C-alpha cells in the first residue's frame, strides 16, 4: 500500500491531520480512498458556481499547505461540485479585497498599494497549488471561467470532461488577467494560443483545449472524468514519493530557468536523491520480478 498511515506520532503530521479535521467553508477536502494516498480538494460552492470568494482565496493555500505536509497525501485531485468547475473570481461579493482596497481612503497611492497587496495575495493563493510538493491534477467539468483557468493553469496535470469549456474572460471585463494565467498559459499552450485566448476572450471546447495542450486528457462524461482522474492519481500515489515530488520540483524549476540552470538543479537534486532506499528497492524489485514497495513519507 502506498502512502500508509503513521497516525499522529509525527507532530507535523498530527498538526496537519487536526487542521484537515477543522474543515473548510468553500472547499471539501478528504482522502478519496483510505487504501491510497489520494486526496480530493473539491471547490464546494455549487450554488455560486464555485466563484472564487475571499474565503476561497484564503482556503486554497491552507488546503495545499496541509496536503504538502500530510505524509499520507501522495497525489491531489482538484475537482468541483455542481454543474460547473468555476465561474472565476467572485463578482460583487462582500469583503472582496479588490473592491475594498480600491475604495480605501482618499489617498490614491495608499489605494494603489492596497490593491497591489490584494492582487499579490490572490496570486500567492493560486501559486500555493504549485508550492504543494505533491502533484495536483485538475478535473474540470462544465464551465471554467477567468480565475478558474488561472487555478487550472497552476495544476500539474489537467483533465476535463467533454462538456468542459474554458474562457479567459478578463479582457471582456475590462481588466488584464492578473492571477497567473498570462504567465503560466504561454508555457502550457505556447505564446500564440495563450495570446489568442487572452486577447479574444473566446470560449473554447474541451476538444480545442486538448488540441492546444491545455488539457492532456478528455473523458466522455463527468463520471468517466472522476474515475479516470482517480486512476491517474492512484497510479502516481503508488510511485516513490521522493521521485514524484522531485519530478514536480525539477519540472517547475526547469520551466522558469535556462536548460543549463535546469540541468544544474537536477544534478544537485539527484546527488541527494540517488541515495534513496526507494531506488534500491526499485532495482531489487526489478531483479526479483515483483512490484516495488516504496517507503512512507
Ligand atoms: C474586481 C475583479 C475584477 C476582475 C477579475 C477577473 C477574473 C475573472 O475571474 S473574470 C470572470 C468573472 N466571472 C464571470 O464573468 C461570471 C461567469 N459566470 C458565468 O458565466 C455563469 O454563471 C456560468 C459559470 C456559465 C454558470 O451559468 P449558470 O449555470 O447558468 O449559472 P448562473 O445562473 O449564471 O449563476 C448561478 C449563480 O451563481 C452566481 N455567479 C456565477 N458566477 C459568479 C461570479 N463570478 N461571482 C459571483 N456570483 C456568480 C450567479 O450570480 C447566480 O447567483 P443567483 O444568486 O443564483 O442569481
């Protein structure tokens, strides 16, 4: 069994488990199956089409950080409740930091600084998906709008059902998208496709998203999406956690630096990781023609 439990003997793990039990207002976070290390983070405001409220911006990094620390978590599925994945940023909700910051006092510099801080905090909330060392797999169904696309772009693997649509709506809301889409999407779908989506604000189908590489797999229905993504997550969760976390870390670093710097980074990484018990076990298992049993975190 991958991702076995160590109970609460490890204080960091016990703290993460206690935090998980505290629960969330905008998310449902739970272990999908106790026999695997797969956890599901579900956007859980279906009546509001999972619009990203200030509470969601506070809870997404909280959930990602605790799954990062939780030893039993080996892979994360990010899905959504209700008919759509996400309606983007919550428009007009109470406590919206952008609205509050923009109307702060009469000093325009203070207002601008407040807005800048609010935007940076919201960006950071989505970057927390990348900061979680465990791979995060997006399972998108229905509409994925604006900030929802930014969420998905921060995930490691993106899958959707055939009914999914994606739209970068910001340009039609008279703003420049600022939650990571303009930075991450060109690296996922190429500059031309990202510019096409961001400048036209056109809605694309699941099949077009697949063609441009925004998603890597399309499933025929939501049911098949859930089952398919659960299978992918389970397979990842059964691999060596050190190898999986290292691969995510090296991929992300390599995305942002030169090839030379990326090679240097992975050499340093593997100088430590090639001494792992998991590698010895993988070689032994190959020679003994059996499935490897990798270490717990
Ligand atoms: C100051 C910040 C500036 C800009 C930030 C931009 C980043 C972005 O995210 S841009 C995108 C912003 N979002 C939208 O433009 C709204 C998108 N919503 C939709 O297109 C549709 O709601 C839908 C997702 C396609 C779903 O359609 P449908 O199933 O027909 O549901 P609705 O009846 O439209 O909605 C149900 C319910 O949810 C409320 N809602 C939907 N989206 C939002 C939202 N983004 N913010 C707040 N509330 C939202 C909608 O008002 C309905 O509420 P009721 O009370 O039931 O009327």
